[in-house]
C-alpha cells in the first residue's frame, strides 16, 4: 500500500501511513516525506503552503499521521505535540495474556545495547500509557488493546505492552522474531487523533485496512464494542475539568487562615490593607548654647 490522503486543510494534512513504510528514507525504499513530495509534484495533494512533519510513527505501525502546512501551523502543532496536548489513540493485538487487563503503565525508558528500549521502575521522566483490553478471538486467544499514550517516547506503546507480558502480535523486536515471521505485519495501528489548531478542534478516526487479523470480523466487532473512542474513560486518567477543579480546591484550602503553609496576602493585592509607614522620632539636635567647647 502507499500513502493515502485522509484530509487536506489550509493549515494541516492528515495522511494514512501503511505498515512497513519507514518515516525516513533508507537504503531499501523512500520514506514518508519523500513520497509526500512526489505526490505534491504529481498534483495528488491540493496546493498549499509547505508541508512540515510534527510527529512520526514507527515503521511497523500503520495509521494517522498529522502534517502542518506553513511555518505558523508547524509551530503551533509542534507545541501541541511537545506539551502532550494531542489526544492519540492506538489499537493493538496480542496473543499473550497480560498481567492486568486495564490500567496505567508508567516508568522511565532506557535504551539497550541492541537498540531496543526497556521500561524502568523509576519515574524521573516517565513514559505514561493508559490502556484497556478485550479478549475477542478465543480460538487463538487474541486480545484487542486500546491505548492512550500521554507522552510520545520512542517505541513507547511496544515497550509498555511488553512490560505487562503482552507484546504486539508480529513485533519481532519485542515479541520474538521467530513468532513474528508467521504474521503478515506488526499489529499496531494509530487509530484516532484529536488536536487543536487555531480555533478549531480536529478529530479523526481511521480503522486499520491491512493485515489479516485487523480485517477479521471478530476484530471489527471487538473494536465496535468500544464505542466512541474519544469518550472512553481511561483508567488513571482524570478529565481536564476534574484536574482544574481539584487544583482550585487545594489552592483555596491552603489559603485558609490558620492553615500551615497558607499564602500571605501580597501588599500589592487589591484586598490587602494599605501598609502604614512607621513614624520615626525626630533626630535630637544639640543646642549651641549648651554645647561645651572642646578642652573646657
């Protein structure tokens, strides 16, 4: 399969990337950006400002890629991804039972000698992934995973699933190359994305369209049973309004009189009483009539 344009707007471009296509050009085949430039020259993409990448997908991962059109949009979308304000949802399949069926996977990531990554117990700068799972094909013990990464680290989802004992089906690096050879592809797909650009909120969902297991009727039914993926209540993920509400309540509690650590009112605030200047006593001056001359 080749790149497919999902949506073209004045300030962004949504593209479907097939599995097996590298983002950057390598010795064997062109990368995503090279193919996009070729599509532009061939008139297969509507004319507009220059296209800039703002994130990427692994070679084995299929699904939605976002590109900015123009430097202004590139700066804004780049910040949305950099500060984890973009909602990304992935679908994956595994044939191994997880140690837990839902929850949050969190930990620092460290690169190994062979180029793979591993999850650590420390949380200095953790990769955070929320997930749910559904068993759906009991003959082969397959399980659908829906994942919501809060961060965007290299191989994050693949490492997260391996850490709970359920590597992605067909993922040779983290699930074993012997088992992966019998699969058509690595079953990880960027299913949905929601982001803000300018005053617009853009939401897009695109189901996987390649791979025997992704195209099976059992998988489609399991995915459909999840409903609207943007309304999923992820374990361990508080809604933004709830975070703001709790933060505001904690601030008000800390500012109550008599509370240890309560904030003192600034003398510059409008409700603070004006500070009165202390009156200094006048300096005492000597009387010329009473001063005695030196040596007297």
